[in-house]
C-alpha cells in the first residue's frame, strides 16, 4: 500500500466504475451500473462524481470505456470512530472496495434489537472497520438468525449499500448447509409464502394463499443415513426463518433447532450454516466461502 493511498483512505474513499456502453447522460450511465438516482443526486450536487477525472454537466453524454469516479467522504475521523471494548474483530472472508464479507459465529445477534443492547455482530464489524481504517458506519447487506453461522456482507459506504440492495434479490445466490432429521431424495423447490404466527410473534409459519411474503427455496440432498440427512439449501429470498420453515413443510427438521426442529445431544443451536454467497455489483464479482464451524463438523462425525 503506497503512502498516497494511506492518506486518501483516511480522508475519503475513491470508487471507480468502468462504463460498458454509451449513455446519453450521466444519470443514464449510472443506471446501467445499478447506481440509484438518489445516490446520483447526492454525489453529483456535491461535485463528487467525475468522468475521466473531470466534473461534467449532468446532461453531457458518457461514452463506453470512460471511468466514473466517486469521492466518498469518511463519516468518522480517527478520534471519533466507534469501537466496542470487549468485542472481538470479525473473521474477514473477503474484501474489495465496496464490501467486507465476514463470518458470523452462532449465538450472536447480527445487530441490536429493542430487547437487547449488548454486544452484537455489529460490534465485531465496528472493530474490524476500526482496524482496517474504514471510517464509515456499519451497513449490513444481509443478516443471519441468532443461531445461524456464516457469511454476512457489509457495505463500506452508503453508495455500496445502495448498489447491493438494488440488485441483491435478483443476482445473489445464497447457499446453506443444514444437518437434519428426515430424508430428502431429490432436488426439491419450495415456493410457499411465509407469515407470522398469530400467537407467537417470533415464530413464522406457512401463510395462507394470498397472505404472507413470497419465499423461494431450493433443497438438494447431499447425504442420507438412517433418519438423518445433510441438505444444501439455496434461497432466492431472505425471509425470517425461511429455510427452517420451508424444511418443516417437507417434514424435515434441523437438528438442534428448538423452535422448529428437534434436539440432539451436544448441539446447542440449529445446525445451519451459510457456507457460500455469490453476487455482483458495479461490475465486481463476489464469490465467498465460509468453512463449516466445528460444532457442525463434530455432529456429522457422530451421526454419519
């Protein structure tokens, strides 16, 4: 890392995007990159968007091969950047100029809630940002349940968050490993809406037709032995408890899941892990892996 880049990183982020095709104005060129009109307006009117190093008129054409550059000011300086004593740094799986991918352990909330204000994974991420010199707020792109481990993407700026939020649903492939009671013998899609339980607000159920939120999952059997199985789950939506509820609709329960599954000695959370996430934004391809945690490895050794 050069001394110049160290200086720039403490002052602002510089993001470059290559234009793939001619556009009749800057806003149109940014739309092709999935950058929102809101972010266009914010950065354009602060004179923080450059085309080939120059500030251009908003109605000027932008040509294929040009480089669009954003200058993103830091939200904190070194003296006021938040840091949480007592929280570790998160395990980094991947980093580029837009995001950091981290490995969330089981047993920790992704972020604070109205009923819990202790240490969460947001604090892990804050401390990681502090160490890396990323002087921005922590902005989660995806989330995981308390007792689900695996990959969480964190945007390095509001521009990066907007990019991923805009295309996340359509182009992201999220894959999980689940250790279950019950067998699956063929690749099985489940397209059933998910809604809240009427009496237990934290619980989700398969909703009646025309109600709830649409949810799409694909389950692939990897290994069956007796009553147990290892299943890969791919989700196209990200509803709360989606995998657990959709598996339950097939008569399959995740081991260790006290809400929807079945208990088993030595497993103190649902045996569910986000092991791979593939996506792209602004022309950048991301393919992240997170190794299965030791508690799930040990469970597999015991029952398979």
